[in-house]
């Protein structure tokens, strides 16, 4: 279940992207392949962060191709430094009062603070209460998702 409503997500994307001639943010309901036909799009772009995303995304692309053979799916992979970022991790960090500014746009960070009842005027202390250290992506990057969640909870305690 998304944390923000469709209208809220559309507003955040529009605020983040600003006015651009070649970008239109349009919410829709129903099947993506039907929406692409309605707006005259012939390619769906999907992101693959890790191998774990691949199986689901290939199934989805196969089903879309079955329903709409004229629409192609293009997979994009992120730079290695961004491959570990997920909305679940960002939400957990934000919920625990951590600094998510290196992961999301300022508008999204403010919306997360508001959603979790954090005072947006109070600066975030990235690690710990006593002697805050700058966020170190290399130190944070751990291959096991559950270990990361445990570390995040321990850091907050």
C-alpha cells in the first residue's frame, strides 16, 4: 500500500521535476498497457535495481506483451551506487527520524517528515543522539535486507 495517495504522489513528482516541456505527469487507473494505448505510447520503461527485481519484471513484461504485443518494455538499471535504495528502506529511515536527503528530493523529504509527525524545522541527526556523524553510504550498504533493518532499529534505540 502506497504511503501517499495518487494525488499526493503526482504533486510530489510535479514539484520535484518542475516545468519541463517533454514531461507530463498523468495519473491513471486500470491496466498500464491500456493507458499507454490511450496516450499513444509504444514503450514502457521499467527500472531494475537488483537481480531480485528481474524475475517479477520479466513476468510483468511478458504479461503486458501478451495483452499488447505492439507495446515494448525497456529495462533500465541504476548506477551501482543507487542499486540498494528502495522505497521500503527510505520509509523506514524516515520513520525512525533518519536523514533521507541523499535518497529523495527535498519535497519528498518534507512530505515524509510531515507524514511521520517530525518537525520539519528540526535538523536531522543522521546517526545517534550524541555525536552525529555524516552519512556514509559505504558503511550503510549491507547486502542482507533484514540486517539493514536491524541496524537501523539499533541505531535509533
